[in-house]
C-alpha cells in the first residue's frame, strides 16, 4: 500500500511553514491537508522565549500520482526502462508504457500485464475514498489483442452455427471474456456464457437451434443402412428399384427404369419392356423363368416344385427340361 506523503515544517509563522512544505513537495495547496501542530509565539518582550510555528502537510491521495509512483518502483526493481503516459478516458485512468523490449511487461497472452494492472488498481484504490479503474497498456497491445479476439469470436460462432455443437474457448481474463460476450451479443442464433472458476474460467458458445443440423457422416451412414446388397433402397420391407439400369435377357439392351412417375402410372415404354422381358424369359427358362416386372435378372428364383424342405439353388435346371433330356437318351425297346 502506498503510504501518504507527509512533511513537517517549522517557520516563524504558519504561512511560511506551509509555503516551504508546498515548495518541497511540488504540489498545490488544494492537493494537501495541513495540520498546525504548534502556533508561533513571540515570547517575553517579543523576542525572549518565542517559539516558531510547526505544521504537518500531507499530500491527498491522487490516482495518477500514486499509480505512477507505484509503477516506477516496480520498474526499478525489474530493471525496466519505460516512459509512463497517463490519460483519463471515460472515467478510467489509462496508463501507457512506451519503450524498447517491453515484452517482459506483457507476458504470455498478456498475463504479466494483467497481473501488474490488478496490483496497481489494488494499491491505488486503497488510498482513495472512491474507486478508479486503471487500465495498463504497452504500446497499444490491448487494442491489437481486442481485434484478435473479435475475429476469433466471429470465426468460432460461425463454426458453432455450422456444426450445431457448442464451442468452448480457452481460459481468458475477465476483460477478454467481456470482449467475446460483447462481440456476439447481437447474434440471435447463438448464446454465450462463462463456465469454471478464475483463472480457468472460459467462454462457451452455444447454437440456439442445434436440431436443424445434418452432419455429413450421419447422412452417409443413414443412406448406407437403407441400401440392400444390390443397391436397392428398402422401404417398409419392400424393395424400390428407383432409377436402376436393368439389362434385358433378349437383346441385351440397357433400359432406364423409374418408379417415380408424375401421375403414379407406368408409361407405355415400361409396359412394352415388361412384356418383352416375360416373353424372352419364358422362351429361355420355361414357365419357371418369368421375371417379375421391374426386377433384375439376378433376382430370378426358381419356384419350389417339391414338397417339404427341398431347396433348389439359383440357376438350377427346371425339372421339365431334365425329364425331356432323359427321355431323349433312352432308346425304344424292340418287343420282337
């Protein structure tokens, strides 16, 4: 704590003692408090046993003077040479340091400067009746840091709105957190608040409508789960072959099929293609080879001609064809 400056002076009169004290302190009378310790007396016959006047002059607390005194003492102990400039701005006392190699006063992300500012406010305001906010700066470092924080706040706010997730910033001082809150307070699509305890308190940016997002990886996973092994999309247990190229069995032509008609009915091209597929399938595979309209040749399944659990694998020859081949191999017997 800064001790008040007091000086005691002795002179033939109180006025002379006060004038001597003001000259030594280099202050005005309005800046000091005067206490008369002893009045002057002339003594017997005007010169025998007379006593001079004694006054105690104390300098009133002053924010600028006390702050400069404290900072000069700190700089002397740190072996730092810097010019101290003071300015009143919006009822705040701004103290600017100018010099060479003053990075030691800033520290990592302004930590040293913030600590020095806290101590200066604490020391100066203890001697004052009111409260004065003192802001320390090193060659406009605060302004450059504020511009950086504004850009950071806007960029992370865009990220929160784009991804739909909350974004947590690094721990900051109260002044820097205030800059983040002030920068984003006009954006109605996000909200900000602080979490944690100092000195690890940090700002959190939260989007107000996180449900509207659709992340790309979730969308891809959903599409993959809805695809069958052949690329058909399953809808309610049925297969919809929308916009799938189907190769016919007859002339090996590729036809574009689409089940999404504007009126919900197939056009004539699709009807003719289905009839052609049925005729060609019947010619090659018999009655068992009819393809379902809109189905791929790979979807061909033999019906079960036998009872029980007998299974016929894909591509098996129909029973009628096997019987015909066996009858051709047998020769007729001569009864003669």
